């Protein structure tokens, strides 16, 4: 196909070809997705280029429906023969598929018709960086970290750029698309050697390069974090308050989002399955989704089924107000979609939340450290044993030990455990959330968790 792959007309034409092929193959209805991508990533080590990767091209996906039977196919080849073959294969698969009473496209009355993509500012107007410019960013980041006294080595320093354009069309009359860009820099610094080696990480990403912090600041932060971990040891075993640092606190809210996802609710496999209309967070806390925030990675003008997105509260004043629903899960539960369908090229839509903001508190992270007295400040976690049905929670953790309200040293090789229903119900938020993230979640203090250490 000739022309700019990021030209909206190019992707719109691709989805039109897919739908036309589906009709010719015998589909009663269908939707199609076309994605154009361009990504480049540079890794450096020891002041030299270690790895450079570039990927570009198209991905296409087609879902066909025959009655309440559906099937999905995908490809990265956009030739006419491949598209025709995709459609024929999808129709044959759909004819053999079991009936799904919840399968189907949106009613035309539900579809988004007008949106202002420019207002979302998802595409950086600046020119795409060259590989040499990205390499320079990575080298500057590495040099800043390596030059800090006490840093024994920089494990990796990376810089990347991506641009993506998406278009979706369906036989119900919907056709729309949008694009987004991303620029990122990251660094892993190491202090010590052998068994005394400790490492930590710093990374930043933005939709616009102009919003990205300097490479030097990212390298210095990685070095500072690594140095603070020197001499880490296992903490005592017992029951203590745990402060989830803002770097990883979003994982707790992520468990809540998974538990109110319509797929989990429809299966009955959620620890919050009977909590709609009931208290799940402390009073005064809201959990808001806003897909209209400018320059944020989770923003989008419509969902994966063409429904208009909007700001909504999943939790208001601590009370669970809504599940996260696409059309299929909404039909299963006898409810209305919350316009949370996410769609890739490889399968049918599924419910997923985008930009999330949790109400902040009035105390700083330092205030909460003083408040906790003796306990654990967690800055990283590895592995997990989480029961999605009961909410039982256990994760490996590392961070800093706190005594008498002050950090006294780094800790590692410990496990924190509790139950998510109890944990979420008594979180105390700090006021340190970062506004540029898709998940705006501050540090969270949870009293009375079980800590297994030395």
C-alpha cells in the first residue's frame, strides 16, 4: 500500500477493505481494526551502544459475527489476498463457534459521533527523534548515574520513542481513529559488588518530549535510589504498618480495578463480587476514571466498541458505584456498558479501565512515615500470590525499615501479607501522587500487615 501509514485515510481504507471482505465472505456483521506503529529503542552500557531495535508496520484485526456466533483473526500483511483469506477463515470459524448470547456490535444509537482528538494532545507535534538523538539521551543518563560516588556500575540505560495510530470501523456505521506518541528514558544503577550488590531504577515517559525530565535528572535519581539501598538486610517478622511508596502503590488500586472488572464479576471470581453499593475504600476517597486528560497515555475519545468515553466515578466517598463494563459483560449482568471496552487486533473487545485518579490525602509521605512509628516502607515488589476470589494477598517486597518514625536502613528479602478487602478498606493516602501518570495514586499506608523477614 502506498502513502503514509499514519495518514488517517490509509488506516480508514484498510478497515473498509476488511469489512468489505467480511461481507463478501458471508459475515452478517463485523468490525475491523487497523494499527500502524513505529518504535525505536536504544540501550547503552559502558558508554557504548549495546542494542538498537526498530519496529514498524501494520497490524490488522477482523471480528465477524453470524447471529450470536463470532470469531476473530489478525495479520500483519495487508495484501488483498491475505485480507480475503482472513475474512474467509473468520467466517468459517464463526460458523463452528458456540453461540454467545452476549456477542454483538453496539446499537447505532450508542455510538460516538463527534469528538475532539486535538484537545487530548496525544500526538507530539515535535519531529520524531533520530536513533542518534535517542542514543545521546541514553548516554547522558548513564553518565550522570555512573559519575555519582559509590555507584559501581550502570546495568542499563535506555531511551525510546514510539508512535501509534489506530482506526476502527464496523458494519453498524462506526468509523473513527486516533494516534499517540511516547518518549521514555530509564536507567538501572548498581552499588556494591558480589553478595553486597544492590540496584535500583528510575524511569520517566511522556506523550510529548518537551514534558520529559532531563536525562541527567533520571540518571541521578537512579543513582540516589541505588545508594540508599546499600547494606540492605532482612527486617524482623511480625505485624507492622506498611507504607506503599507512590512508585508501587498503584498496584493496590490495580487489584481493586481487576476485582470490579466486568469479566471477573460475570465469572463470579472477584473478592468484590457482592460489594456494589457498599463501602470498599475509606470514606472521603473517590476513584475516578477520566479518559479526557490531555497528554496522558490512557486517554482516548471512544472505546474499543465505538462508544463515547467520559469521566466517571467507580468509587465515590468510599462506596463502589460501578463495575468496569464493555457491551458483552454489561449484557451478561443486565447493565449498561461503561464504555470501557479495550480492543486489540487479536480478539474481541474486553473491559479495561484507563486513566485513574485516587483522592489524595493531606499528609506528606514523610508525615505518614512519622505516623507509622515502626514498620516497612515498600519501594519495590516481586512475585505475588493473590487469590482473586478471596482477596488473600502475599508479595515479596523490598524497601526501608522505619523505627520511631524515621528511616533507619534498607531491607530486602521479605514478604508482606494480608487480605485486600481489609487492606483497601483502611488505606491512608499521602499527597504525593504524580499528575502525569495514567494512574494517579499517592503513597498508601496500610496498618497491621503480616511481615515475614528474618
